[in-house]
C-alpha cells in the first residue's frame, strides 16, 4: 500500500482551520479510504486524530480535513513539516 497523502493543502481558509479549529487539510490519492488517510497522518506526523471529513473536488482529487486531538497543535505540526 502506498501513502494516502499526496501533499498538505495550504490556503487562507485552511490556515484559519489550523488556527481556530485545530484541523489540517491534505490532498490525497483518490482511491484512499478515510481509514488509510487517518493511519497515514498518524504515522507520518506522530499525532492522534479525532475525526476526518473527506470530499472529492471538482477536478477529481480527494481533499481530507483531519481533526487533531487537543493534545496536538495543527500549527506546530504544519511548521514542523515545512508548511510555514
């Protein structure tokens, strides 16, 4: 099984979600299931998740919003992986 996540999705809207909702947004493989995406996020970034919302964009890509537990800070994770 290959990695589910292709790359982080960073826009003004997703940065607001990091700041105020403790969520991270990723572009993922279209075949990836929610369970695979959660497992990939938890393994890659050494975090625990509270939930996931996945949607298919008009261009056919999967965008996943991953809610982190209160123990982890989305901004800190994003800076650690080089988003900022």
